[in-house]
C-alpha cells in the first residue's frame, strides 16, 4: 500500500486566489487598523482565519440542496435532518439554529440564570460571552497538560475531574449543567478521550447535573479516539461518535465545522425539560422550529454533511494535514502546540516573538506579521481574544499567546500548506523585526472582532 495520504476527492469547481505585494499588504493592514478581521478576503492569499463555514461542499451536498423544501412550517428538509441527527446523537429533540452561537444563546437563556457557574474544559469565546452576557460564570477546567504547549499528552482536551469535583462540592447549587468542548478549540484543537467524557458524565450524575457537549468537531474528536485511545483502533467512527453522545444529555453544535456546511447549527436534547422554552425563544429570534433561521436547502446539505464527515478516509486525510504542517514547522524550530490539533495548527507566539511583552499582544502581532510576510491570515487566540480591559483601565491577560492556523475543510491542497510552512520559516528568520501593537479602540464583548490597533 502506498503510504501517501492523499486528498480523498477530485476538484470540480475552483476559485482563483491572488498574491499581493508586501507594500500593498502593509497599506491594506494599516487601513484595517492592524486587525486581520477587517481585511477584504480577496486581499488574502491563503485564508486560515477559521475552519468555520469555509469548507467546500461535496457534489452530493449540492445535489441535496436542490431537494430543499422551503415550506415555512413542517418542511421535509427538517424531518430528513432530524432523522440523521437523532440517529447520530441518540437524542430525540432537535432544534435548528442559524449557527452555533445562536444554539448557545438559546440554550443558556432557558437553562441558566445570573450567578450560575458552568464548568467546561475551555469555553470557546462565543460560549463564554453568551454565558457572561446572561451573567453566568464560565469556568475553564482543562487538565494542566492542556495548558502546556509542548506537552504531548494524547488527550489534552480532557477536563480536570478533580477540579470539577471541587467545584461541585463548593458550588453545586449554582451549577445547572456541565459542558465539554470536543475538540477543545481554544486549547489547541485538542481531543477529549472517551474515558474522560464517561467519567465526567458519571461525576455530574452523582450531583444530578446534566452534561452538555459542544460538538462542533465531534468527528475529528472521534478519529483521534480511534487513533489514540487504547482498544479503539478497530471501531467505526460512527460507533465511537454514538458512545460519545450516549454519555451526555444534550449538545450544541456549530454545523459550520463538522457539519461540512457554510451555515447552520443546532441544539439536540435527550429530554424535554428545556425544549419548549427553547422553541419559544427560537420562534422569537431565529424562526419557526422546523427551520430555525436556515433555508430548507441548508438543512438538507447538513443532513448529507453529517454523514460525509464520519468517513474514515476523509478524517485520516483531515488529521494528517495538521500533522504534516506541524512536522514541517517543527523541522525549522517553530514552536507549536503539541501535538497538532484536528482542525488547526497553533503557533506559540511567546516562543516565536520572545522580544514582545504581553502588553504588546505577541499573538496578535504574529498574526499581522504572517499577513505582511505572505498574505496568510490566521487568528489570534491570546490576550486580545480572552483578555479584558477592566473598568479601572487595567488589563487581564490570557495564559497562552497562540496564533491559530485553521484549515477550511476540503479547500486547500498540500502545496498550499508547503507555502505556509515556507512563509513561516522566512518569518522566523526575521522574527526580531516583528512589531508589537497597542489597542486604540475596543468593545466590551468579543473585542477581537472589531478592535482597532496601532503599532506599539
Ligand atoms: N463552539 C466552538 C468550540 C467553536 O469553535 C465555535 C465557533 C462555536 C462554538 C460557535 O459557533 O461560529 O457557528 O456561532 N468557532 C469558530 C472558530 C468561529 O473560528 O473557531 P458559530
């Protein structure tokens, strides 16, 4: 058998991309107030800002879109998707939303109250923001290894059960449910083991608390379980996925990731307790319960995407892509979060730019430098995203300064990743010349999307 793991697809439609000059990129970035979120996408050569909603759909998904039933109420598309989600999750109740954060907002609005505490391995930024918006407290309890970029623990997304138990002992009355994010996006795209999900679920059960999974990247997590967890190597992805869901009571999902679609999300729940209230809120803010802010065709594309994402040759190629880029970077001495995640490689900006103090936002600065050097767009997962300016003007900082290079699904080929490796290698040689930034304008929530900066 040849050893090369190939992209398991042919390309039927292509989009041109174009390289700008270094001079143009400097002007464009300065016009964007040193915030890559504000760039026009056609000024970006390789866009690794996110793996969310940026994937290429398959011929089967496009075909399924033609079957879309655009009826306002009771569309066939809803029932087709409901069947797939019920089969995959084992949960009877399915509530479509326009994307993941809408699922979060709706679930949290009906299931939390001010002062509640919600543990997670690491809350994603929208998850944390939606909880905080409702005055609940989001607590991150990933295992200590999950915060050590060089540690090669196979399941760095695991939650620290001892600390969860301490929290439960101390604050059980304030905890409406526990959450766990698979894979742990904000902690490096690291997987959670089946064993950890099971033990977490049992612990919560002892305190009569439900478990809610954030399942944006459930299939990637399942593939990691297959590759890394003892005794799992001969199981099908579908059976691993099924077991993951079996330990929980519900989930929120951004279908823009492992749903293989450009828009969509959902809540799925095992019992009725939050369903009616969630559907009522859905009607108020998203749409009727059988479309939830999506078109019928979106629901059909998702029904197909959820099946395709569990194909093993796809997942093997998917995880190999991150591993391949990770190896190339390591060969040139670039520190990344180890081991590479499922959907992304995370650069350790503190290591890359040791001359920049945290007050100058090293990960944000590395993002800017990567664009200037080669037209590549990544995203900061550091103190602009997770830090805060407090009312007294002081600032909080995140423990890690990472730049995430996230891979759109089925979009870029190996030579694109070779280019990324080459650009980073060049940048590494000039790392000392990379300049830090200061924030000149920001919002209270999710400031990274709109922050304006100047050179420090
Ligand atoms: N949970 C996780 C773990 C996520 O990664 C995301 C989105 C969401 C929830 C929210 O979903 O975007 O559909 O509203 N992550 C994207 C990213 C934005 O780039 O990682 P959404």
